[in-house]
C-alpha cells in the first residue's frame, strides 16, 4: 500500500472518531449499542458495538493495522478528539 499523502501525526480518523463519540455519548447517552452495516455492500461485514467510544477506539486502532499511523499518532488523536468532544459539549446547548 502506498503511503497516504497526509501527516502521520496525529491520526485524523482517531481524532474525529473520538470527538464524535464524546458528543454522541453526551447527547444520546452512554453505552448505546448499535450496528454499522455501511460497508456490507463492499463485503466488509457488519460490525456491532456496545458504545460510541468502543467504535471510536476500533476506528483508531484500524489505522495502525492498516499501516497508516503509528500507535502514538492514534493515541494522541484520541486524546485530542476527546478534548474536542468535551469542548463541544460545554459550548453547544442541546435539548435532551
């Protein structure tokens, strides 16, 4: 696989996944189980998760398995994403 044309550090997938997981967990609730079948049509199977954060963690580590990022880039992306998500939760008014 060719190296992608973007920086290794930090992982964008890890960052956006963690930020989304924080925002969704705050808005919708913790430990909401769901099934993702968006890649089924491409023979990638169906994935089920116990929470948004678990899905974000799997998204993050997939970048290491794919040889796109090192673990440190994914870990720091997750840390940054969590902070972004918490910032969003503090600044955005939502109706629950």
